[in-house]
C-alpha cells in the first residue's frame, strides 16, 4: 500500500497533473485531510446548484419589483451572467404577460380594455402561477371556482404635458381612472380558499380598466358606474385549460375601492351634505330617536381602511380646534378667530413635539393629513391627547376600532 501511495503521486506529476498529485499526497499523509477535501467539494457543488440560471419570469419579477431600468439590470447581470438571463428574454416574457392587443382600445384621450378579456387573462395568469396548488383540486372544485375582486374609480389633477389633441377643447390636466384588484380565489362548493391577495391595498395587483383625460364630477362618476355595471352584467365564466386540467371560474366584482366623493356621487345620494348611508345631515346626528332604514344598496361600498384612518384623525383635529367655543358651526368673527388661533397652536405643537405637519394645504391636492401621520398620531396616545385636549380614552377606542378593521381577520361585532 505504501509503495502504491508513493508511486501514484509521482506518476501523476510526471503526466503533468500536479494538482491531483498534491491532493493525493495530502490525503495520504493525513487521513483527516481527506474529510476536509470531501466537505469542501460538497459545499462547492451546493454553491453551483444555488447559482443555477434564473428563469425569465423570476428575473422579470425582480426587475419590476425593484423598479430597475434596463441599464441598471444590465450592470447587475454583467457580474452574474451565469444567473440572470439577458434583457431580450425579459422583454419577450413581459410581452407575453400582456392581454391580446385586440382587447384594448387607445385614443388620444382615453385608454380602455374589454373587461371580460382582462378577467380571462387575470385568471389564466393566476392559475398558471398556482399550478401546483390547483392540480390537487377535485373535478367539482375545479368547475366551481370563483374569483372575487374589488373595483372602483377616482379622479385626480396632474401636470399638463406637451402634446396635442384632435379636439382643441380636450386637455390632460385631469385624469379619471377605473380599475379592479383581485382579492380571493375560492371554491364555490365548500368555500375553500385557494389564493388570497397578500397586499389588497397595494397597487401591485391593481389592473386598470379605463383611463380618461376628464375632470372628475358626479356625471363622470355615474357614467363610469353605468359603464362597468353594463360590462359586469354581460360577464360569463372563464373557462381555461392549464396543464391538461380544465377550470371554470366565476367572477364577482364588488364596488368597494372608492372614497367619500364617489359615494356621494352615487345615484341614491341627493346631496353632498347628507350621509350617503342614513341620509341625515350633521344637525340630525345627535337625534338618536329617529332611525332611517338602511338598505343593502347603501352599504355596498364597504369601508376603506385608509380613509377611515384619515377621517378619524381629521375628526379629532377638527373637534380639538373647536373645543374653546364648543360649537360645530361658527357664526361670528370672534369665534372664527378663536378657532383659527387654536388651530395654529395645535399645528405648532405637532410640529415641535412629534415632527408632524397637520392640516397644512398642499398644492394640487387636499392637505398633509395622510395615513402615515395618522399612524404616528395613534401610536402615542398620551402625547396626542395632551396636544389636542381630547380624552385619551376616546382616542384609544378609536385606535382599537382601526386595529380591528385593519387586522385582516374576520370579526364578529
């Protein structure tokens, strides 16, 4: 054995295989060295497996999620060409993820897509992504799938761009959009949850239906309602085959992705001064003896968690401003001056003690009151109560309500 272990390295060295000769010599001298070589080789093989080339779909997901430009992606790929596919493959994959060109229409002031084809495309992409999961379903479950979505519309003002329109009266100063977001994919037979949107309030899964260069108004909003409801009434089940499995998916669209302005523009709301649910004005809110009938049509809009959070925050601020006069409506100049001075004091305290700008108008939009400032406000109850003069227990109760409706869990209230 000793003669063989000595002759083998010599023979390898004479053949020019110096590395192999040195390895054989090392493991012959020290038996523990062989274990180290084996472990190092195994780790090297694992590293090679971990650095397998990424699929174009996975690379496109990273490209979109990180908001990379083509130049940025190519710089990253230049150091890891064995992992990232070339950019041309990402372009082809991205084109394949779009609906058919025949399904949408684009003009100089409007871009819209056929709702049925957009839902069909959404279902196909979703089932392809969930291929391993949906293949475990029974035939009855595959025939009774249901995709639940929320939809809504809203308008905004924007900066005008250097472009011309066929009609001189048209402008891109305002934009109005309707869109939907898939929420859940369930089985109709047993309500089994197949997929749930992990970020339902994020624009990640938002799919635009129509975008127009028009100013938001009650007529425009009602026109959008009628357009989507007409398209919804003519929807049929999506039938698709994925990996030799047949699926039938029913569609349910809920009008819940809206704000107060859109609710007030609904056909049953007679005035923006009245609550669109109970129909009462602010002077009747404290009269608990009268109860108006609330129909399911009036509560179909649901609750927007973000807007509830902002409105509660603003409501506390407005009550705090009027605490010195203790009146909802101000009818004299002295009362207006007192409330204005109190508002300035509260704004200054929020700025110096919490670093927040509250109730400050912003150009092109409402004011600085947003979800992040509301979260900061409810995170420090003692300081919020000290600044506003509102009972801390009341603020805490509002916080509990917000935590419950934003928890993502079903609750029996």
